């Protein structure tokens, strides 16, 4: 199934004008040397636009073999990258829940959290290897569409904050990235999960169960 065919029909409609760009990226992807697996590259876009109420923006897939699964920050293994460990530490501190032990964030996506990386593929073992593939144009347009929908935007780090112009400032939660290099400079203590739920409740929407 082509990358464009992997999109939910609602996304196919709004991204039709970028189909040529997506097809060009498709032609550059090496099916045998890419992460996430080809069938999961567009997984985030399998979620219908009408269900989305929160967007979390990441940079590019985890390069570790078998880790990336097409949702930003989410992993299918029980070995957590350092940034995900820090996300869970902040989640625990923010909401007072037991420390989350499941790195698969599919349950967040199922509740309407759109886990979008700026670049959707890389070469295993090599971060940002596909930074010049043209993914940014696709993900910029996705952010613009979601901004018009008035979703809550969680923007961690400079790469994510490049998209902040697309989102309502009153619905935007931003801080430094949760990586070990920056987490202690403003990510820890930023309380993005409780703040997001407060906004959702104020909009009459169901809060996210993050734990």
C-alpha cells in the first residue's frame, strides 16, 4: 500500500494537493532500510481529523531498531529512550499517577492525541537521516489544518515550536524538549498534561487519560 493510500480518507481529501510530494518521498524510501516499518510510516494519519483534539509534535522517529511505530515519542519495545523516560517522569509528577510503564502510546492516539513527528522516517541507527526528504512540507500542512480545528498544541523544543504560528496561543503549551540535554531547563515542572486537560474541560471536551 502506497504512503498516500495509508492516509485516512479525511486526510486524503485535505492533503490531495500534496500527493505528488508524498509520492516523491515514497519513491525515496528504501523499504528494507527505514524506520518505522513502511506499513507504519503514515500511521499517525490513520486517525480521522474529526477525532483529533490534541497534537503533540516531535522531531523524527527513534532510530533504534524496532522502536519507532509511526507515532511521535511512542515505542513498541520495553526499552524506553531517554526522552520518553522524562515524559513519563513529568507525567507522574504532574498528575500524581503511578509511573507509566507502557511506552506504546496508542491509547493516547485512540483518545484523540495526534502524535506527529516533523519528519516521519529515518534510517535505522541514524537520527534525521531523512531530514531532506521533504516531510516538513507535509507536516506543516497537517499542523495548519489542525490549528484551524482549534486543537490543543503541545510543542516541546525548537523544532516543534517552528509550527507554533499555526496554533492559537491560548491553546498552545510549550517548553524545552524532554531530552536529557534540556529537560531540566524547563520541561520538568511544566505540567503539560494537566494543563491540556484543563483546556479540554473548558471547551466541554473529555480530558485525556494519560496514565
